[in-house]
């Protein structure tokens, strides 16, 4: 059960954040480049108090480098998160749906089967689904600091043909 102090104060419903993250794709034969990205995000808490206050809806944009290893260095995403808060600590988890301009595999292959490259490229698309966890989210008044967010996903063109891994290094947000 939630502590009485956590229920007594209504949660602020809007959060704006900036973060630094690192992600990459890997398929059967080829990886993508490892991307370092900056992200701007917005989250809306469905309710200020009660059980619906644990549900957050949001979205944002990511851009990063190396630019030469991308189709277009921009990514948009939508998130649904469930959170649980105890004191200053609030863990969050949930799915993400995104459209990525970074979705491009490297030219080199891990295996010497050059004839499979066109087949693999055809199965790899820009739309992805992922599931993320943010176990280290801390509230200091209106300021939210998060680190070591982990996300695993796949592209939707052919589920499982490529795996997306992302590590959110740090995120700094403000509740409005």
C-alpha cells in the first residue's frame, strides 16, 4: 500500500525533461552504429490523486550522432508509463512506440553472407516498439532526476528481426 504521506499530496500533472541517452540496433547479421542522443520529452499524469495518478502519458523527440550513420537524425516517440512513488523515489515502467530516422544497419556484416543484406534491409523498418524501465527516478521538490533507464525493443516491420537497446544515462525534468 502507499504511504499516507504519498497519498496526501496531489501529484503535479505535467513534466518537461531533457536527457542524454545511448542506443543501437542489432539484427541477425549486422549492428547499427551506437548512437549518442539528446532527448526532450513531455509527460502528463492522468490524475493528481488516486489510482489513476500512477498512469503517465507522454512523448518526445530525440536527435543524436553520428549523423552519417542515419537516414535522418531525428526520432519521435509516444510513451505510456506506470509509476510507483515512495517518498522521493518513483520507479516507472511502460511501453514506447516510436518512429526512428536512426534505423539503418551498418554496411559491414557479422557473417560472410552478402546475399542476405537486401533481405535483411527489407525486413528492417523505422517504426519500433519497446518496453522501458526507469528504476532510479528521484524527486527533489519540482525537480526530477533520473538515471540508468533501460529500454529493449524491436522494429515492427518484422517483429524480432532487429533488437533495439537503449540506456538512458541521465534525465533532468521539472514538474509543472
